[in-house]
C-alpha cells in the first residue's frame, strides 16, 4: 500500500529503525486481511512527530505518555509507538519508560503471536516462537499467564478473543487456570472495555467454542451471569455463516448476545445488561426488542403475521427473532425435517424481502374532520392504524379516511 510505504520510508530515510508490529504481522503470515498497520520504532514520540511533519505527513499525538502517535495519509491511519517497557501496572493502566531494545519491548506484549515484528524487507523477528504457536493455534502468553493478566486485566478477555479467532485444541492449561483465578477481578474494568472484547468474541466465526471455555472457567459468570444458552448461540452463528446462504445476513454481536441469554431472562435483566455494558440507545433497543418475546415468529407464521412483525420491529429485527427461534428448534432437535428447514429459510428470506409500508393518514387528516388539536388526534390515529395493520396494510388513504369517519361518528 503506497501510504504504508510512505510512512515507513519517512522513518527509514531519517535513519530511524522501524518495523511492523503485532496484529498486522500475525495476519500477514496467515494470509488473512490486515485491518490495522501498527509500527514500532526506538525513536521517541517527539522525534517521530518531527520526522513525519518534515515529510508532510499529518500526525496526531494520540498517546504521548505511552509513546504513541498516529500518522494519517489519505484517511489511512498508522499507529507508531516507541519501544517501551512497563515500569508499573495496576491491572488497568501502565506506567512505561522508553527503550531501544526490541526484545524487551516484545517481552511486555500479551501473546507470543502478537510479539512478532517485521521489517520492510519482510524479515520476521520472533523472539517467543510466535510463528510456531500461530501454526498450531496455541494461544500462549508471553511469560507467566497469571502475571501478564495481573498487569492488564483486559488480557483475560483478550485470551478468549484470540482463542476464538486463532485457537485450536489443546488449549493452554496454564492460561485457563490463570483466567479462572483472576476472573473475579473483571468487575474492576469499565463496561465499555468489557463490551468491546465480548463483542469481538461474539463476532468471531465460531463464538460458541470460546464462550464455552469462558463458562467452564467461571469467567462468564462475572461479566454476563444471564448467559445460559450456548447451544442457541452456536446454531445462530452457523446459520448466518454457512447454514442458510441468504443474502443480506451479517454477523451481529447484539443478535449473538441475545441468542446466548437464558430464555427466561426478563426485560429488567436485559436493561441491566445494557446499563452494565454502556450500550448505545440503538443497541439497547435492539437487544430489548429481540429478547422481549412479544413478537413471536415460527416456521408456521403466516405471511400476514410475518409482515406485521416486520412492520412493527423492522425487517432486520424480525430476521433476528426468526433466526433465534429457528436455532432454539435446532438446539433441541439437530436434524429438522427438510420441510421444516425449508419453511424457516422461507421465513428469513421473507423478512429480507419485505418492503416498508407507510400508514396513509396524518394528523391533518383528523383535524380536517373537525377534531381540535390535542391528544384525541393521536388516539384516533392509533386506532385506525391498528385496523389498517389488521387489514394487512391494504386499505389506501381514502379507505382509511372512511374508517376514520365511522370511528368519529
């Protein structure tokens, strides 16, 4: 990528060492799409800023105390961090000092597969055998698992996230033991940070496996005690990924969270989850709607019933409800009859094909019939809208007006 070459070139032309670090190296080795390009250098943040500005590259001092600046070229962002060591940690924050020792910098990183670096010529530096662990799917902490988690408690959840994306059997027993021991301290983390890692786990290709380990090690109990339906989560993830081949379906963390919750979870508990994880209003409404069980969908739903749900909650939320209901059936009976499966596919496809409809009447229609401004207008419109929905959205503007006239009389 030209932007990457430009940033690296600026550092190297200034006679400073620079290497790609962490995730971009890991994913490049696996030939997976690289999301973010991070760069490490012995140069101090002030020196990096000086170099970039001289090269006419926009630079943002995103975290000077931790040695991080961000270079921006054509909307592409590159985090450039000075080599560092941890001086003091408390489980949430770290006090660091800068170094020019690449191995000491690698020693402070979380997992061996994230401790690799690579220069512009493609030479990979791998002080902790990360390439071997990457090839076998063995997620291993750099150093002692218990110590590394105590330095940054978020690493406990990151372990399960990397297990979800890169892990294979067997799973590191020392890491699991450390996670179980330190899980009670997860309450020290902010809801936003926990949600961030949990959502990343839930959007992995097969989230149920990692979630199962979290439940087995009592980790889930401390962040999501309402979870209790891993089988449903497993099936929903499979349906979306490869079980249906329905266009328009995408992996969604809120849908997966809803699938994971125990079916007896109350709305009050759902609201508590939204509060705990600092959900946005849209995320909160999404979770409440698809867990409320007030808009049931089954493989036996009539087209009219399905259209009503799509109208009331939206086609995407209707698809979520259908997928979770379908998964609940599969979790109980793994091999549904072919006809039943076909019916479910038709239901989900119908939600995706639904076209929004607009209620024909407005408040001014009621006013023109002599009703003064006030709450009565809203009440009349609500009654006509219920009638219109029951009629399967077919009555047009004139028919709705006639119904309104009868109602007023």
